[in-house]
C-alpha cells in the first residue's frame, strides 16, 4: 500500500507494556470473573471456585514479584509516587504521563492488588460450615477460619466496587479523553514514547512455575480436615 501525503507521517510505536503483564491482566479478568461466577452458580461448583481462585492467587503472586523485577513500566518504583504527586495530578497541575500508570491510577493499582491478595489469601483458609473449605482450613481453628471467611465475603463486595470503579475510570479516560488505554494494554504499544527493550518473558515463566510449585507443595503439606460444624 502506498501512503498519500494526506495520510500524514507514519507514527512509530514502542513497546510499553511487556507481554507477561498483559497476559497477567487478561488472565486475571477471567480468573476473577470465574471465581465470582462459580460462587454464585452454587455449592456444586465449588471445585471450580477453588481452581479459579488458585489461578488468581498465582497471578497476584506473579504481579507482586513483577513489580520488583519486571521491565520499567511494570515496576512499582516507576509509577508509585508520594501523596504530593497524587494531589498535583488531581489538581491537573501535572501532565498525564504518556506511558505507564498515572499517580492516581498507581494508587488504585496498589489498592486493587492488595484487595485481590486478601481475597485469594483468605479463600485458602475459608469454609462454608457445611462441606467446602480452602486447602489450608486444617491449619487453623474453626473460629479463625470463620473470621477469614467473613473477610473473604466482605472483601468480595469491596472487589465488586473496585472493579466497577476500574471500568468507569477506563471508560472515562478512553471514551472522553481518548487516551487509548485499552488498546495499549492489549497490543502493549504506544506511539511517541520511550519503549522497553524486552518483555523478560523467560523470567516471568520461571516466577510463575516457582509459584505453582510452592502452592502445590503447600496444599500437599496442609493437614487433611473436613468441615463438620453441623454434622
Ligand atoms: C479472586 C478470587 C476469589 C473471589 C473473587 C472469590 C469470591 C468468593 C465469594 C463472593 C464468596 C462468597 C462469600 C459469602 O457470601 O460467604 C466466596 C466463598 C468462598 N470461597 Fe472464594 N473467592 C476467591 C478465591 C478463593 C480461593 C483461592 C479459595 C480457596 C480455595 C476460595 C474459597 C472459598 C470458600 C471455602 C468459600 C466459602 C464457601 C461459601 O461460602 O460458599 N475462594 N468466594
Ligand atoms: C475482573 C475485572 C478486572 C480486574 C480485576 C482488573 C484489574 C486490573 C489491574 C490489577 C490493573 C493494574 C495492572 C498492573 O498490574 O499494572 C489493571 C489495569 C488495566 N485494566 Fe483492568 N481489570 C479488570 C477488567 C478490565 C477490563 C474489562 C478492561 C477493559 C475493558 C480493563 C482494562 C484495563 C486497562 C486499560 C488497564 C491499564 C490502565 C492504565 O493504563 O493505567 N480491565 N486492571
């Protein structure tokens, strides 16, 4: 295809979001949606609730590690700023960064990850007082498990609020301000910015395999325990 002068200059795009971060995000969407769906589908879906939850747990573990060893824009140090930067951003005194999370988005990323870590962490110890329990139920007393189940329940509501806010924020930035966030988070690329050199995919795979092995070993090591509050 030949370009006519009316097409304007071709804009070079650079890789901003590494592929492990993008796979993490879209896999997380499926795992979290699956965890909610399998809970609401009924008790007989609990095995699938557990499996979706394990996937979410490994993904969150990966993201926390990736915040320290991932490429530039995935690192916490590249986007977490102090409260002053957040206030300046809210007052519109700071230009929107062309690549990476903005200071307010960065806070929401952290809150999101903390809530997801709490959700998967408490799920591992939770029980339904009838038949189903997380794999680490045998490591705690019934009372502690009940408390953690309460947190699992409460935090699931917080998560729904966070997801709704997340979608509203993305719709605002992409719909009204046309920042192209979803497209960038899908393709990984943005125009006119300084990109990263590589995605560090090999390192990401090593981390994920290590997390799967650690979770499997911990589940195997946990004492067998059946839920028998009422029977
Ligand atoms: C992002 C991941 C997860 C989400 C969104 C999620 C969501 C939920 C929700 C909404 C409930 C119902 C709370 C209630 O009304 O009492 C629930 C219950 C439960 N979840 Fe999860 N969960 C997740 C991960 C996990 C994990 C990793 C496990 C561990 C295997 C787990 C085990 C349980 C158990 C044992 C219950 C209690 C059963 C019940 O009340 O039906 N969950 N979860
Ligand atoms: C269960 C639903 C969802 C969860 C739990 C979730 C979670 C997250 C998290 C944790 C991040 C931060 C990424 C990072 O670690 O650096 C993020 C970013 C992002 N998410 Fe989602 N997400 C969900 C659904 C969606 C959907 C449906 C879309 C698009 C339609 C979307 C678009 C984005 C975009 C564009 C970003 C990057 C924002 C930016 O450039 O600062 N998310 N999401």
